[in-house]
């Protein structure tokens, strides 16, 4: 250990004292093709001297592909900021001549047991820096790509391996962080951890444009970057996928496997055995350069939405690398001065050791993948799962869309049927046969698990898709329920049933009705919302139905009809023209139809506010509903005029005291504030809402050693689980929901006591609320019958709080409408 520490310190010290060159990273005793340009010759600086910007990274990869017959390059799409999503395919020149044939044979082996894989190349997907401020990965990609293009003694490797090379999994985040690190770099590198260089400003470069952690989106696939890489994954079905990350500066280097007890039970044991064997190649390579490392502790393989775990449920082997981060160009650590070049060299070394393992273990790993799919094809015969929502085609479509991205076969429903009290309607539901190649992936998507070997999770412990998307679900359904396979998935079109001279009704059930209503209100068209159920023309309408009268509008009857047709088409909703205001129940002129005010929404962002939560809300408004949301930065809040806003959303935060009086006055004058998570306690402590918290009661701790103390404490965290709540559908917060129960995501331990009056508890956890995921015994005793939502008057306005995120990671479609209900109906609560 002392020897390794000394080597680490001395190598780091020498790098800090002089500029490194490319030879620092490259293997010794290797010659290189001088016709292949080095990184420095294209980007203007040596690898590790500056943080690579994405534009320069792209430039070098294009030049390299043009210079080498070992490399082809493709652009698979663009990020939200229009940066290209590149993929390089790297293999021998001879393999490139037959690349499509190689791919087809590789895929054929996963569809048949008769294919001899012993002569096939192995496929390795290498991805770098999905967290943009974990930059050593993408910077190492420069050196790795050069090595693979220029090294002259690697024919055996390139003949036997096809490398899918993704130099930047997060172009927007990488660019954001490179700008920060480079603009704060001193000529004389200052390793003092207190220097500004190591304190990146909000929202930091970890995330993409909308502040999503993209290493949680491999399974939900909601982002363009994820869509591109998942398409590449399923096109090739790589045997190994590596995911290069960084961790705390005082750490060394981690490679998988992680903690054995935290492996998802759906992952075959052989996957972990092969991962462990591959790890010996990493250890050997890192030993040779004197780098410290560890394995089988600190990380897990449970959530299939991570890059290192997603492959495990797809017949591949996912491998996580975590390098202690310099967070800039050099930083003092407990292990000495950690330089940026040193972190790059470790990532480079692990990339090459992966390829060496792939080449040496090629047949064994190819045969494992073949057997994985053989077992998958032989399970679940003659059964299917069905999901849908008879009143919301869009939510069901988006879940089906995810499955199609994962090459899962789905069918339309042959005819309506009812199971366990849930009606599955043709055109609103989908059938997924279980006798298909991706059987295990389907099972993972809908997995329900409440018992675990371990009580600590690196990420969420539940993601059950039918709960996340808020759809009805049935399993073990006869395959005879399936109609034709859907090869061209399309969202249900919208329309206006007929022209009316009286008015139009827009049910609030469909996912995109907020988009439609916002468009109507922004046009200056008056609209009302029904506070009760009613019938018109033989059709039943639920709470929250929107009524648009024809008379006294800024548009005449014909123009209004044409406008609403356009709205219905763009929002995939059905708007019904009615001939009379006489209803069975409340009539159209009743005071139970309340006027809806055009919203102008703001959200507080910046230092002290959780970036992921703000990004998810921004994305929901901007991408899903085409609604403006003004982001008010905490730095400028005290100077801003907020009187023009009807709603202010405050994601998880505890704002400074200077903000409270301003917000108090605004709410008293009629504003609606919507607070999430920690904001609830902040609003309560500042006496804007009266909340009573229920606390977890813990018995005295016995038989816990000092070694296991942190494990015991960590087990009290709810890292991400799903809970069932009863809902009062007559309350405006629940408008648009057809069932009396809802599945809620929770990752906090904030428990609110229910009000003594039941009508003040429109969302309340059931007596046995756990649907899927982990919760400690102590917390499980507290959560029953508590409430995740509260609303109270404050002057003329409203204070609304949620204990947990209703917009989690963009795929929690099932609870997105809760936030929209606060926006359009908050002043009616």
C-alpha cells in the first residue's frame, strides 16, 4: 500500500511540475502510424492540459475517422442544444468491409441456438462521461481513439473486437463543465481545494440541458441522448458495455462488480462471474502503473436504468468505472496531489484492459449471451401482460413507445375486456406477449419487489412502469387477447366531434389536456371547469371537464371551431361540441362551472435549489405542454417584481429569509405557491402553512457494530419506492384521474399527519401503502394514513405542498397532472 501511495504521489507531482505529453498515457513498446493525427495536432493542446470542449472533441473524432480505415463515424441525432451525438465504430479494416454482415451474424446468434459463435468478433460499447463534469472519461476518449487508430501492433485485437465508441454521452454537460474548468484555470495550476476552480456554479455540468441525470434514463428512455444510445445498443446488442465516471477526489479507482448482495435478482449469476473475471484484467493493468483501486464495495447493480446495469438484463455485461476526480486540473487530496492527467490515464488504462479482457474471453462471453437469450425465449409461453387507460390514450402510448425503443414486441388489443375491475379498451391498451426474445426486459420493467437481501441502494429500489405511467395493468393474460402486432406505433389523433353554436367540452382525463387548455387560455378564450360530474347528450363527464362556451368569445363560432380543431389535433385530445346546456346534473350555467384564470407561472432556481427537480419541471412545461415557465434565479429574487405571476413553483429548497416576506406578501394578494419536499418544512417554519409532522420512532440500537453503524443509518433512507394512496376525485388536485387510488413515487422521509377533517386529505396513503421498493420497518410503521399533499389558504392566495417529486425523471407520467392541477385549479382548492 505504501509503495502504491508513493508511486501515486510522485507521478502526480511530476505531472504538476511539467506538461505531460501523449506518451504518458500510451502503452510502452508500441509504435504508431505517423499518418494518424495526434489529438494535439487537431485540438491545439495536449490531452489533459485543458479540459476538452465538445466541439473540439467532435472535430478530432471526425479527423480521426477520415484518416483511418479502422474507424467509421455516424451522427445519431442532436442534444437539446443541437450538439451531435457521435458514435465511432472501430475495428480492423477487413472487418469494416463486412461490418453489416458481422452485425447480422452477431444478432442471429441471439435468435438461434444453432449459430457457432466461436469465430465471431465480440462487440464492446465504450461510453464516456455521461455526467459532464466527470470529465476524465471524455478526455481519455481522445487518447483511446488515437491509440486504436494509430497503434501498429493491435491487429489481433481489432480482428476479434468491434468497438462501438461513444466519446461523450453528455455533450451539453461536458461543454458546460469544460467552460467552467478552463475559464478558472490558472497558468500556475493551483491545487488548493478552496480555489474557485473546484466550485462549479449551479446547475453544474453533471446533467444535460434540462438538468437530467442521464445515467438514470437507460430504461425509461425519455431524452434524445438516451434514445440515440439505446438504438445503437439494440442494433448491435454489445457483449460488454463500459461506463466511465468519476467520484470524490479523496477516492481512488473503482471497477465492478459492486457489492454482491445489491445485485438485482433478475441478473444471472453468470453475469456477475464474468464481471469478476474481467475485473482481474483491470487489476493487472492498474497494478502495472501503480494506481490504487477497489472493487465489490460502494456501488450496486440493482436499478436497470443505469448504464452499468442496463446491459445486465439484456444479455450483456455492464461495467462501471469510477475515478477519483480532480474536479479541475489538479487538487490536493488525502493521497497527494491528484492531477487531471493522472485521472485520464486511469480511465485510458481501464478502457484498454476492457478490450484485452474482451479479446481473451471472447468465446466465453459470446456463448453467455447466446444462452441468455435461449433461456429468455423459453419462458413465459402463451401468456401476456396488458396495460392501458380507457380514458387516457397518451399515457398508454408513451409507455408503449418506451417498449418499442427497446425492441419489445407489442400488439393492439383485439377487443375490450375487464379484469380485476379494470376495463381495457381497444385503442387505449396494449398487449405484450411474454414468449419473446426480450422477455426478461419486460419482466424488469414491471417488476414488483418488496423484500431485499440488502437495505442500501445506490439509486431507486423501485421503478415499476405501470405505476410510473399511471396505467391499469394485468399480467398472466391469455395470449388470445392480442390482436395484430404494432409495427408503426402512432399516438391517437385528436379532433372536435362537431361544430357547435353553444359550447364545447374537453374531458380532463387525457395527458395532454393541460397543453390544450393553456393554448385556449393564451388565445384569450374563456373556459370554465366543472366541479361536479354530469351527463350531456348521453355522455358522462367527470370532475374537471373543461367547458368552452361559444358566445361572448373573441372569436366567432366558425373561427372558434377551426381554432379548437387545431388545438385538439396538436394535443391529441377529443373535444365534443354540444347542442344544449341542459345536463343530467349541473347545467352549463351553474356556479359549479368555475372560471379558469390564464396562468403565468414562475419557478425559483439557482443556488440552494435542487437542480434535478427544477430541470424536470422545466422539461415538463417546455417539452410536454408547450407552456412558458419563467425561472427566477435566487441571486436576483430580492430585486425582481413577482406581482405579475399567478403561480410560483419552489422545488426542494430552503430559501434565505430575505425571500420569505416577498413571497408572503405575494401569496396574501392572491398568488399560489407550490412547494416540493424540503420547501414544505421551509414554508411551515415561516408560518405560511400549518403542518404537523410525524416522526419515525426508533428503538435503542442493539447488536450493531461500529463497522455496520453507517449501514444501519443508511437503511432508514427511502431511496426511491412506490406507495399507494386513496384519492378524493372531487378535489381539484385529483381532477382527471379515473381511479380512486394512485401510485406515488417517494424518496423522502417527510411524513405529514392527516387533517381531522377528511375533506382536507384529498390524497392519503392507505393502511398498507407499499406497492414496490424498499422501506425500513421503522418508516413502514409511520407512513400509513399520512398525507403527501397539503393545501391551505393564506390571505387571498394558496400554499400548496408535496412531500415528494411528482415529475420524477420525466417518466412518472402518472403524477404529472398533479402539478398541472395546481396551476390551473390551485385557486379553487
